[in-house]
C-alpha cells in the first residue's frame, strides 16, 4: 500500500536509527513510508543491524546516504568523519530508534557512546523516540525496565512494544509495532506546540446503528473516514486530548486519540454530553440516525410460513445531539466551539445555513452527497465551509485528511484569543 503525503512530515528531517533485531526488516518499510509521506529520512545503522538488513535496502527506499561508521569516509554518508556524529543530528526534527535493542537502550540510558548511533543520540538536541524490540523475556527483565525508567525520566518517548510470538517461538511482550503505529507516534511528537496546543477536542464519527432486534439494525452509509481524519488532524495540530466518539467499524484508531465506541444515537448523545463538559471544541462529523425503532425486539424476529408476514417497523425520533449541545453550551459555556456537518442531496447551501443557525454552530461543513467522488465511503471530499458570520468558503476536491486539516485550521482560529488592537 502506498502512503499518502502527510502535511506534518513535509520537509521534516527524521533520523532513523536501526539496531540489531530481526525487526530491522520492518524498519525498511517504515523508512519507505516516511519518505513517501514527505519526510527526509537519514538512516543510521549499527553493526548488528547490518547483519539483518543491508544499508543498500534503506538507501534504495530513502534515496539518501545511509550512515554506518563514523571513522570511514565512505560510510559516514559524505559527512567529514570527525563530525559525523554531531553533524547528523544537527537540524533534525526527531530521532527515532526503531527497532531499539536492549543493548542500545542500555547505552542510551547510561550515556555510552561507542558507535555512530549512540554518539549521535548523545549529541542530538531534537526529541528522541525509541521503539524497543527484543525477544523472550528481555523486555520484561528488571534491568531493561530500569533502563526504560531512566530514559523516560529524561524525556525520551518510549513506544510500547506489542505482545505476540517472537522469532524464537517464545510468546511475550517485545515485538516492534507495525509501521502505521510507529508513524502515529512520530506524528504526536512532531505535532507538539501546534495550533491546538493544550486543547481538548471531541470528534464524533460514523453512522449510528439503531437496533431492530438482537441481530438487525438500521444504519446509513457513513464510513467514519472524515471523522477519523479530523481526529488525526487535531492530533497533528498538537491537541492535548482528542476524544473520538465512534460509531464507525473497522477503522484503525489514530495514535493518541481516546476512542469511545458507541452504537446508537442515544449512546452517542450520552457520550458527547460526558466528554464536552470541559472541551474546547466539538466536531460533529457523525451521521446520526434521525429515527429509531420504537420497540427493540428482545428475540430475533422470525419469519413464519405465511408469505406476507413482514413486520411493520414503527419508528420514533432520536434526540438531536447538536440541539442538546446548544442548550448545554448556553448553560455552561462548553464546548467553546461547535462544528456541524450537513449531508445534503439538494439545496446544499440554503439547507446547510439553515441548520447552522438552528443548531447554533460556529462552522458548518456542507457536503453534497450526490457527488460520486465526495461524501460517503470514498477517501476524497468536496465541501463548503459556512461560518456563523455569514462567510462561505468552497474547497476543491481533496483528501479527507486535507479537509480535516482545513477544518482544524478554522477551529484553531476560532479558539485563538482575539489579537489585541494597537
Ligand atoms: N445531528 C445530530 N443529531 C441528530 C442528527 C444530526 O447532532 N439526531 C448532527 C449531525 O452530526 C450533523 C448535523 O447534525 O453534524 C446535521 O446532520 P444532518 O443529518 O445533515 O441533518 P439533520 O439535522 O439530521 O436534518 P435532515 O436529516 O432533516 O437533513
């Protein structure tokens, strides 16, 4: 699968340290995806790492020299050999060691600097992230846990390894997480200090499901992709807390988001009210069912021998979550900013503006659901942003990730304290 560009990685310099674990092969995929996302990736390998993967593999996917030895000019990536260790880290945005062996972790914890990677780590001024990966009981051993506490105490970010089966056949904790998870952690680090710094953002996503009986439900075509993209954009903008109230199925949770799974409109309302109490913004991207079965059958509804036995479903209205939020906001002042989404098949702008006013929104994202390349299920969207002041901005067809970034930019501006008049 190809990796889409990630705005946050645009022109960022990432140093990827690779150490001697069988998981080193996964680091090739990571280096490749980071490069595709737009980052400049400088790979630095220990001698042990080169037993598992060749420098050429990394050079091929990053298109950049690979650093392996500080003493030899031909393997110091062209840097003068005596300054390779400081030159490399200079100007880097983040240094990630993945996989990081117990041995390299121990070196970092205690300031040893006997190869190019440990030297560079010691000299680096940028954020340091490590992804420990080790076999058997090494991760859980007392000394490794001690070393982890030491590095965490110095501000190093540690990505928890996964549990599973090791190359040795043993089972336990110590596997390198998959590439999207590693990238998610890097996004969190690179997003620090962004436009939503310190903010709490609540996002809803997906189509709610209204039960008919224990196996059947009424739902809609919403995939949740736009809501998940919004949550990721809020994380990339440095939001402190992102709560993703999700009725979507099978979408990977963005690293750093607190996912609250819900099913029905009523459950979503309950979760929204719980989480907006101290929220800066609510981004209501979910497609909430307007009607729900009046009665939910306790047992599966069975058909009989009669040919015309189809039951008639009596429906009743669900709560309009945004109207409840409007009232709550009037009482408490929270959430500070509310964004709604309007899915329309006709009279897009007039309907969207009427909803913005009725629901007391700061921003309305209007979506023409009849377009094939935008709206439900697909990865792209074409929306019009309407604001409470009467403003209107039509965005071109773009990825849902890019739409998420545009909305987050508007939310950050709405939350920013007004600039002082001269
Ligand atoms: N919404 C909500 N609670 C509902 C229905 C919708 O909070 N019961 C929210 C949606 O999450 C969205 C906005 O209201 O942000 C507009 O949703 P939409 O389905 O376009 O409009 P409705 O208010 O349901 O009106 P209609 O279906 O008649 O167009």
